[in-house]
C-alpha cells in the first residue's frame, strides 16, 4: 500500500512562495464521500480523524525546473517557504509536489495564488461566519458534522452575494480577484469538506489556514475547540506577508473573533479598513459592542450584524463595494 499525499492551497508575493500539505501512512479507508447520508456520513467524518501521519518523510517540490527537498514534521505536515527568483504572473497557479515509495514516484498538483496588485485583502472565519455550525452548542455542532453531509450543510442567507462583491472590491477590472483567506479553528482534517462546501455555494476561492491535524477519535469530540492563538498568528502572518493591502476581517460573536480582531487592529492600525462581526444569538453582546467601539476609535469601520443584508449595506456605505 502507498502513503497518501495531500496538498493545500498556497500563496505567494513577489519574493516568496508558500505551499503546504500532509503525508499520511497507507490506509484502506476511502476518502470522505460528500454524498453519503446519515450514519454513512458519520462514518466518513470519523475516518477523517483516524488518519495516521508520516513523520520525517521525504517530500519534493518542483518549481521552475528545480527540485526542492524537505521532510515532514512530527504530525506529517510539511511546508515549503521558498524564494521566488523570477517574476511570475498574477492569479491562481499550479505547483507540483511528489514523494517516493519503493522507487515509485507519487505526485500531486495543488494551486497557489499570487494576488493581483490591488487595494484589499479579506480574512474570514468559517464556522458561524458563513457556514452554519452552532459552535455555541458543542453537541449540536457534532451532530450536524456527523449526520449532515456537505450538500445538507447550510449557509447564512446573502453571504454569497456579499463575499462575491468583496472579491472584486476596489477593482476596475472585475476579472481580477482580491486575495481571500479562510482562517479557522477547524482542523486540517476538514479541509476537503470546507473547500467542497465553498465550491457548492460559489464562495470566493480562498487559501485555507486551519488548526493542527487531529489523529484520534478522542480528539474528534473536541474539534474546533481549545486555544485559538493559532488564528492570531496566522492572521498576523498574512498581514506581514502582504503589507501593502488594506484588510477586511469577517467573523462572528460565538467565540473569540471580536477580541482577536481587536488585537490585530491594535498591532496593525493602518492596515484594517473594516471588521464585520455576525451576531449568532438572539441578542447583541455588550462585550462585543465595547470591543467594536474600541476599534472605531482606531478609525476602523465596524458592522455588528444579524443579516448579511446589513453587512452589504454597510459595505456600500463605506465605499467598499458598489
């Protein structure tokens, strides 16, 4: 049996390319089937959290006729951060990574984005920001994850037209797209589910930056929970990687997004144009209102909304979209 090579979407600027993925030990389990229903879907989801990763495995990136070698970390994760020697075109591009097994070459092709020069970048949470997940109710969240396949998962109304409008915000040429990042406390185990969901609902193609992979059934019951500091570090990295952009942050009030985004605004006061926070419960939270007021004092436009129609109206009022 062969090891499994999984690639994720990467990103580049004029100086550096970053691509990443995992290598898993051989398995007889089938890939997650997006069409399965009820208990069969639950079985597929559970398998995603029973993967066995391959540590210290050789992995090779082919780039402009050059082969670059590295090894996986303890959790099977690998990441190439390589300098770009030649100018490349903007937009989504392909890259190729391979591993070897018993002298056989196992190859996979992924994609990365080099954003067109523009004004804006967009960083969005996933759960309860656009994907209805019921994060505040862990048991309900697990039930939906297990027994609702990707076709049955629900999206908030009017999210899609808002995100699609943001995708070309500030651009005269609507064929050029702004960079979108989905940064979440969901684990890499759910990467394919999230990307498939975004395709089904015509959300902007985005780079996903997720939490460390989980490899046991006991860890599955705590999916999306725990420390959220990784989100802060990943957002901080994006802003430092693309320092010439103005950013819009989108999240919700079910967990720590308001406090996290406030910290980002304090560190990057000139980089954040607007913050959008979805109201998940029946009532707005006083703590969230206070945080948004603090952001306003830093000249950051804020919108605390229940319906995405409100967010669309706000984006028009501040001149973000037409």
